[in-house]
C-alpha cells in the first residue's frame, strides 16, 4: 500500500493535465471577454447606422 501511495505521489501526469485545463480556462475567459467587447462595439455601430438611415 505504501509503495502504491508513493507511486501515486510521484506521478506527474495529473499535474500536467491540470495545468493544461487551467490554461484552457484562462484562454476561454480572455476570448469571451474579447468577443463580448467586440459585440458591444458592433452593436453600437449597427445602432448608429440604423439611426442614420431613418
């Protein structure tokens, strides 16, 4: 049992997958923020164009 526990603690593959998951989560947050900011800007442009046409 002790050997199994030592082997589990020495295994680094779980740490690597956790790091990749954190990187993916961070990137998705940045992408969502950029898309939301871009959407707000585009919406304002369409509103401006729509007002100018009327």
